[in-house]
C-alpha cells in the first residue's frame, strides 16, 4: 500500500491539467432516486455514493456484491464463500448480525424492494450481469424506508440507466458470455437488450455451477432477469421487472475454529456433511414501477410488487421447510414551489407491505453413511431423513409507513426535514398443537423515525453538510421464531433495535484540479442492539438484545481521472464500535461488557484500485484491500475461566489483491472481449468472514487461496456496442 501511495504522489504533477470548468463539464448531473424526491447529489445533506456498475463489473465473475462495492467507504461486503448463506453486507457496522442473507440494510432493484417487510434480504437472486448503476446511502434512512434501513443500496437495471443517458440511441445487442475458473467454476450468460423509440428492454439468462473452494460448498443455479421500460416523456416512465431464481442445491460448509481455518481451510466438519447443511430455493419476483410528472412542479412515483419463495434448508439439528409470499405498494408524491428567492418542495408518501410465511420444521436425522460415501449434491434433498415435527406455524407481517419530507433552500443552503411513522404487526398461528400448547400470538412494533439535515453548496463542485437520522430494525420472522427454549410462536423478549446518528461531511469535485474528495465523520448510538449467539449442543443462531452501543467513525474517498484512459480510487474507513451497556451471561454468571468492541467490525479498512484502458482495446485493473484485525466474540477473548489463547478470538488482519486484464477486439459484425483475472494474487491465508459468538470457538469462514478465472464475451452487432 505504501508503494502504491508513493507512485500516486510521484505522478501528482501530471494531474494538474484540468480546469474547474472542464471538471464540471465532465460531471453528469446525478439525480439521487434513492432519496425518493429526485434531488441532485450536490444538494443532498447525506453521505451518498454512485457506482457505474457496467464499468466495475466488466470482466468480473459476477458472484458477489463485493466485486462492485469493495471501494466504497463504510460499506463492508463479507464474501462468505458459502453459497447457502450468501454475502453479509454491513454499512457503518449495521448488518453484521446477519446469520444468512442481509439484515439491517434496505436493498432495492429499480426502486422495488428486495428486502422483505420483516427486514430480511436475500441476494442470491440478484443478477449482477444486468446491473447498470448502484446508489448507496451510507447511514440510517428509516425516515424514508422504514424497517431495516441502516443504509440503502438501490440497484438500477442497465437498460433503464442507458435509456436516460442515451435517449437518442436506438440499438439492439446480443451478448453471450462464458466464464470458467478454479474450483469447477462454470458460468454461462446470455443477455439481449435494446432501446427502440420510447421502449427499452433487457433479458439476461445465467447458469452457474461450482464445486466451491471448500468441501461441501457446491452450488448450481439458474437465473432469469428481465426489465422493460417505457418513457411517456423525458421525465415520466413506466418500468416492469421480472426475476426468477432456481437453485436445486447450494451447500453450506459451515465455520471452523482458528487452527482448522489456518491449516485445513478447505475442510467441512463431519456433522455439517452428515446433516446435509444446504439450501434448495425457488424464488421469483415481479413488480411495476412508475414515475409520472404531471407538470414541472409535481411528480408521482408508485410501484407494486409481488414475491414468492420456496425454501428447503437442512441445518444441523433441524430441517426448515418455508413457503413465503410477500408484496406491497409504495407511493410518493413530490411537489415543488419555485421562486426567485427560495426553493421549497415536499414529498408525501406511504408504504404498505405484506408477508406470509408457512414455516414447518422437523428434526434432522441426516444422511446415511452409504449416501455420504459418494453422493450427488442434487440428491441430498431426496435422501435427507426427516424426523418428528418440531414446528408448524403460519407467520404474518403487516407493515405500514406514512412519511413526509420537505426541503427548503435559499441562497446556497438546503434544509431537509423528514418524519415517518413505522407500524409492523407480527403474528404467528400455531398449527402444531400435538406438543400440548398453543403458541399463537402477535407482536406489534412501532415508532417514529425523524431525520434532519442542512447542506451548504459552495459551488457546483463543493458542498458541506450536517445531518441527524434514525433507523428502526425489527427482528425478522426467523429471528423471532428461533427460540432457545424450543417453543413455537414468537420470542416475546426480543425487541426492535433503534439507531440515532449525527454526521457531518464534505464533498469536493476537482480539488487541486485533479482529485475528487469525499469526507464524512459520524456518531451513532444503538439501543436494544440485536446480538447473535449460539448455545451448547446446537448449530442454530439465536438473538438477544444488548443494552446500548455506540459507533464513532470517519470515512474518506479519493477519486482521480488524470487521463481519459486511467482512473484510480482510494478509500479508508475507521470505526470505534463499542458496547456502552451490555449485561452478558455465561454459565449462569452475569458480567458487564461496557467498553468491549462489537464483534465482526474492523477498526480500519483501506481499499484502492487502478483502471486502465487503451483506445486499441486493451484494458486492465488492479485492486488492493487491507482489513484490520477484529474480535469475533463480544467478550473480546476467552470466556471467564477458559484457558484458550487470546488469538483464537481475533480474526487476523489481511491484505487481499486482485488483477484482471483483457482485450476488446472490434469488428463490424461482432466484437469479442476476452479476459482473465486472478484473485488473492499474493496467496494470503485469511478469513473474509466470521460467525459472531459461535459455540466451540468455530468463528471463522476461510477464503480461497490464489485462484483464477477467465472468460469470453461476444457482442452483436459489433459496430453498435454499449459504451463503456
């Protein structure tokens, strides 16, 4: 890292070649749709990032959001290399509690939620190959989005981005793509897209198979993602999306203790294999979204969506059979009052969300030794042995959230005020009465989440802002139904987590005529923080509320575009995330953890990348990531009376590097793009993710050694390609 910084400093004099006017002319006017009021990014009093996904994902394998977001400060994507559990995403430490999927972060696809009403997001149905751009709000955003909004990630489909950027273009493209790599990785993609007059469309099909780096980490999946857009006018449009995901198997290798993760990182424990830990998933989602401008002063945004998910999930101890349907309606009306002396607009909206889960759980009797001696992963779900029924209940979630937001501007100032009322009703109907008890019941969780901010715009390239924001995080249905006492219904003691945040930041484009600079400093206070834990004799993850915690941090982002064919980015994140009041219990004894670090959060993270492309078609990029060490349990070491080395409770710091390069050959009939990449270039042994507070000290989820991938993409027609 020091050598990289030295090289950048040596070349600084060559960067002083752009005037502020030239820099400003190169900046696209970015309208932040994630704020639901269509504000310009330079006027938003919050930390905001924009990623051109088409540039970042080029020649990447497209398996993890880490490929697209690794350089964003404050965003930490743990690629768990566990196809059954998926990525763990945190923003400023929010989201690290996720035992699977994503918690605490609102994920949107073309403004339609991928996050369920209970706050759980599943990303295995996300299609990276058709992503056009990504908007990220770093910080609590419940004043706009309600539950599970410790941050927002809004992914925009490629054709809908291009329709706005290049409305005059009319073209058709067909892009088949083949990738292969280490550990039996094979992926086929076939993308068809185009813009015809006022219509735009994209259809992307993807088939993936991999044996995985670790034992028992095979995956097979098939994905269809499609989107159609229609522009009524330059400012009014209608969008329809449809997403289908089918994974006949995604195996889970589980976590390891420190010694096994260090010396046998590819292994999976025998109990994991014998119990057939895995997932079988069929998921589809569809939605319609519209933005209609009645006049230059009034706009109505609405969408309606529907989700269906069938899941069979054997885990050690039990088999979960879940059938889920969900849907909702979201709407926001924005009206502005133009004036020569001031700017004023307000947004009124409401979200209605519904979720229905049919959950049945059985004792997991596992797989036979004969089957384990040689088995096909797809046969696990026909061979797993079901024991007695443990749970049979219908779970319902109803969410309702009206909100209001107003922005008042005068001179260079913009003041934002927002307020939302959050109402969530969780109910469980116990259909398994043979255990002698009816555990039916309901939980109601509600509160108000305000937000306020002030933004000072020095010019079209510079702003200074301050904000106060809040977040409201309910436990998910799986967290409420997983009870250490084994009873049905919902855990009556589990409370929603609340977050209060203050932040100040500075953004400057074209600093010293060569650098974009983004700085933010924040303080967050957590009450009833949701903490994961395990109990002896079980691999299941349960949740409890800690008292209070706080996170103080700073984030920096440097970007430079010194030449048309070179760009470089450097980001840094710092956190001091500690408990302020947390009475923990261990073997019947209680003790105070105030001052201990929250597990799973590194104090420091540095990311850097350099991209290079020539007019002849050659392109290359290098990325570097350094992550500081961090504790893996809330005790920050061995429990009282346990003589284990302190290092067994720390995930060591690591340095990850990657390189990719390729060549684009242009021709009139067809363009051909060939590429190759190497991950973990320096072959460092590290763990990219952990299971906080795991039993038997099995905290660690190992990452692969040095590995490669390569691919080829054909683009038809060759003389009418999408611009990079």
